[in-house]
C-alpha cells in the first residue's frame, strides 16, 4: 500500500531508511531491500554529504521507484535558498517522486538550549513559500512552471521532551500543519512512557505521528550514539541488556520487538533505522509481527 493511502486509511505505517550508494553498485541496495518488498510503505533516502562525498538521493529514489518501492525524498531547508530548494523539488517531481520529508541538517543533534532547538527546526516559512508557489504552478521568481507540484509532506519533530513539550515546538508543529504536512516523524524513541506523554500533548493537531525506531545490534553501538549524537539517547537498560546478552542478535531483535509492539498502541507507524543492517530487517519485522 502506498504511503499516502496508508496514512489516509489510518493504517499502521512502516517505513525504513537507506543511504544513497557511494562505494557500492546501486543494484546491491535494491537486492537487499527486495527481502522486505511489500512489507514497508516507504523507503526514505536522506541527502548525504560526508566530507565532500555527495550521494545522489534523488537518483536513488528514482531507482527505488523503478524497482517497485515507494521512495521518500528527504531534503533539508536550513542551508538552502528558496531557489535551490525549488530546484531540488522540481527535479524530484520530474523523476516521478511523490513523497517529501523535511528536516534541517543534523536534525538528531538536539538539546534543551534555545540555539539547539532552533537548529532542529525546519525553516517552515521558506518551505511554505516554495510549496505554495509550486502547488499553483509558479516558481518563487514569479515565472510559470510547466506543471503544478504536490507532495505527500512529512516533517520532523523532537519527541524527547515527554509531557513538557516546549511552546516553540508546538508552534512549529502548528505551522507545519498549516503548510499541509501529512505526518510528523519523531526523533528516536526508546522510552515508551515518555513517548506516551508526548503523544497526549500533540494529539490536538490531529496529524498522524510516525515514531523513529533504531535497530541497535551491540552495546558499543548504543554507547557511540550517546557519546556522539545525544547524551542519554539510549537508556542504560538497553545498553546493559545488549552487553550481557550471550546471543546479541536475539537480544537486539527482542528489544526492537518490545519497542515496536508498544508503539502500535500509541501512534500510527514506525520509521526503522537499520544502521547498515538492511539485509536483516525482515527478521526484526517478523519478531514484531509487522506484516
């Protein structure tokens, strides 16, 4: 089922994420994803720029579409002009992409200070300007486009505040709803009780929420995330459980299944970050009884 249809019918949405190939043949990526074809509603491809090495995310999305997957083009707004943002979205439309997910760059590096919170947020004003023009078949420079452009829009939100969601975050979500976002995608969820409090805060928006879930295979991976992305992101109980496990893959799958199972009753879907484990995703889906 396509992402748009799943959202409209209030189905439990399952999406995952891959990187644009840099040091491998694109067909290798497709081959790994074939193991879960029909089990996910969308595959997100973020823009990738690592030390000057740039992956072609739109081309990768086009490849996925050609191979009967539902691609989601993830772009950024913070460091792009309206002209550059429009150029990228026109390119995405021209190759047949229908789904757009927007974040700032490095959106997972968030915190409690005003500067960090502002860094997280999508530039909603810039995005609204570009999308409104393109929906009417015009460019931001006033020139007429050869077509009208409409995307299934998703936008990122920080879910780590629980019951104390800052007013700034709530205002941003309200702005994104006005722009036409079809769903909010959260930062990684590990604490179900905290996430439930977050959901009670944002339910007034009446916009579907998809929770991001990371597949953690080792305690070292979890510690790396806490050290380099956000302190306390992965709870101690997960780190200890992975560290003590005699069968780490089994423990990893069980932790994922517990979190995913709990989220089924709290929100409308999950977005799975495999961190390089695409070929084993089907085992995690099986354990969580996800299609």
